[in-house]
């Protein structure tokens, strides 16, 4: 599966629409970017598309019904609960920022993601 890579312009747009909250953590993911709060992803950049996680079914339907919006994720593998914002919103960053902030607010209200326990390295297990 080929994963599209974002341009510098798309990376810059993604950074510009992030909420100014200190809990926002942006991390690289498979050559793209993900934005997290409390360990839960609320927005992502995949190629030139920005997608947001919308927990509320009504809000998700509202965004999905917007012309140019669509599934978010690699081709043929959409991420459940995420909607790709219309590409035309790159020229309307305030509208895009509004939806990113809405996604942030919804996901920030969720419980923090539990950390997985770390395993001992395989080499340490063999020394017994």
C-alpha cells in the first residue's frame, strides 16, 4: 500500500490550524502527521488531506455532507470516526481551524488513552 507524503505547504497548513492548547502533541506517523490530546488522535495529515476525528454522529454527518469532504485514511482503508476536510478549505484556514478545534474539544473530553505495558526485550528473556 502506497502512503502519500505531504508537501511542505500541507505541513505548514496543518501546523497553522492546530489549537493553541499546550496539551496538543503533533507526532510524525508513517511519513505524515498526527495531532493528539491525552494520547488520543484528533486530527491527521495524510498526503495533502487533513482529517479530523468527530465523535458526535450529528457533527460527523454535517462535515461528511460538506462538498469535497470524504473518508480519511489510506486508499481503501478509511479510519473509522474520521472525516477528511474538503481540500478547498486550504484556502479557508479559519474554517478548517474551526473543525480541528471542534475535534480537539471532543477528543479532549475523552478519557486519556491507557499506555500499553512495556515488554522486556527478547534478548533479556533468553538469558534466564
